[in-house]
């Protein structure tokens, strides 16, 4: 009797398994026929069960793998992060067409598990829909009010340059790591706009906030975080998630303390910075009983975190690339010094000098191009089904616009993998814009701090080159300075030290 029951149970289980397999086959056949009706899906390497194409990818530098895969599969192809489909866009024409001409279709952000940890769908960087639109409009309007990219910002930057020079001088022309002083200086610009005041470089509250933000940027781009985003169940076993959570809690506590201090002294008729504007709007919405408002404490904390991190890391990283490249290529640094000395002399460089310094401007742009600090952009997601370049991409598909493939597109740049300022100069030595120059991305998700970043890079770089000559330490040659970089969300220069020699 027991044997009969076991046999019946086995047959029942087998029937269920066969039924499940039959349903799976029918689903795959129906989805395949549906895909054929909807359009051809992008090509790509064959995925393995569960792992997808992970064994094909260099998890530390996935953008390098994508560039190689594009040679086989073209400018629009798909890979699988585990079971998750990701469409990669390669080359200037393809990326620009998607982000600009199909801006609405590709505007959504793919909020990965790691990003959701710090944003929960709020703020600007990792949000979608009405919250993203409302916060972006508010940020753009108010950041302009506080001088972002205008004369007010120029004065703040020029003031901060003097503090940064003071830090450089403390090293007395001996080798030092530029990371912290440069990041503190750049961070003070966005801090003065957000909070209404700068911080001393010796303020532990400030320095720890900057250091944590920079650590997060590195951890978020690590291979272990990529694995967490693909397999969230790995979270408890990964140190990267613990680091992010620890830094998040500490930074939120510090931001809350700063915001509370501003709230206690808030004057609706005298806004000191972005936080004041947000708090005033929040109070107005509460006063009128607006229930569906996006102006609440959680959104403010995420917004301030977005602005503080993005406003520090990208510009600071680019500036450090620029100083390192000057030490690596002294003949280019000589030409920058000559132009600055001839045109400006000893007075403080101003934004209006940019047009009179075409070679210096070309060097800054070439630093952004070759430095390539956001090689993969932040991931996008299709907001609807879209037919693009002959392929069908379903709504909700993750999309990676490969910015490195634009900044180093061989069809657009004469020497794509070489530091060559002439990319931005015409035959007469005058500066020329290039359509394939999109370090700030393009379309609806273009960096909202672009105008501020451009001003900072010009004023910091020109002022520092006016005052110093940057050289490698004794026993180190320019050839020893590695251009491969350290990958996080942004691509940072490899660890190095420079000597800042006072320029006479």
C-alpha cells in the first residue's frame, strides 16, 4: 500500500513538473512570436542560465568589455546581468540619437537596489516621474538664483581658490596627494550654494562628509556592488553594502544637524542657499494643507546628498586628472603657462578670459574627454516600448548609454586614445566646439550642474597653472603616471603624488 502511495505521489509530482515545463515552453514560444511581431530584438552574446553574461564581462571595467562586444554585435546590443536584460548603446550617433531624438523614451532612470538604498526613489539622481520632474525644476530654478554658473558663483570660486593655494603651499613644494585638498575646495563651492556658507578644511564635520561621499562613489562602482545590484540576496554577505549603509546613516545625521540649524534661523525674506528655499517652500505647502507635496524632509535630505556628492566628485576628479596630465606632459603644460602669462599676466583669471585662452580651454576640454570620468553614464530605463535603430526595446528595459564610446569614438576624434588638445583647435589655433563632446551626458538627464562645473574647471585650472608648475616627485617620471584610472561610479586617477612648484 505504501509503495502504491509513493508511486502515485511520484506520478503526481512528475505531472506537475511536466505541466510547468509545458507552460514555460508555451510562454517562450508565445513571447518569441510576440517579439517577432513587435520587432527584432538587439543581438548579443548568448547568456548562461542564472548568470547571464557575467562570465563574459570584466566586472571591474565593464565598459571595456562593452566596447569589445560592440565590434561583434554593433552599436545596439544586449547583455544579461543574471536574468536582467541590459541594452548597450555605443558610439556618438547612436547615443546622441537615443538621448536627444528619443529623449522621452529613454529618460527614465533605472533605480538599482544599491541606488534605492540611498534614495528610495526621491531626490533627482535616482528618481522618476513627477518627483524627478518637480525636483529637477525646483533645483534648476533655485540654483540659478544662487548664482550657479553666473557672477555670484565666480566670486565664490575665486575666493575658494585662495584657500586651495594656501593648502598647496603648506606642502612646501614636496610631493603630496591632491585628492583631499582639491575635493574640499570643490565641495565648498556646492556647500556655499546649498547651505549658504563654506567650511574650513580643518572642520571634521565637513571633511568626514566629503570623504564619505567620495568613498560611496568608489564603492557604488565596485564589482561587489554590481553583484549586489544583480543578486540583491547577496547583500548581507557583501562589505560594500555595509559601507554604503554606514556612510549613509552618518551623512544623514550630519545633514539633519546642518538643516536644523538653518531652520532655526530661517528668514523667508533672506534666503541664504538652496536649503532655505526648500524649507520655505515646504512651510508654504504645509500652511496651505497641500497633501501630495514633494517638499518634505526626506526629499530634502536626498536632494542635498545628491547635490553634495555630484557637485564634489565629478569636478574634483576632473581637476585632479588635469593636474596629473600636466605633470605627465610637461611640454603641454609649458604652452598653457606661456598663454596664461602672455594674456593674463599676474592678475586673477576671470571667466571672461576663456575666449582669450583657446589653448588652455582646449586642454581643459581634452582632460574631460580623455579623463572620461563617467564612462557608462548612470543607467537609463525605457519609459515605454520603443523601436530604435531597427530594434524593438520593451518598456522597463535597462539601457546603458556608453559615454566612453562617444568621447573616444574613432570616427569623431583624430587620436581618440591620446591626450591631444588639438582636437579642440582649428588651423588658426582658435577653440572649436565638438558635437561628440558630451562628458555631462545629453538629453533630459544631462547634468544640471554643467554650467557650474565648466566655470569651476576653468577658474581652478587656470588659476592653479598661473601660480604653480606641477611635476612628478623625484625618481618618478611622467611615464609612471597611469592613465587607466580607478573605477567607481566615476573614473578617478590612479593613486599618485605631485609637487606644486611656485611658478615665477
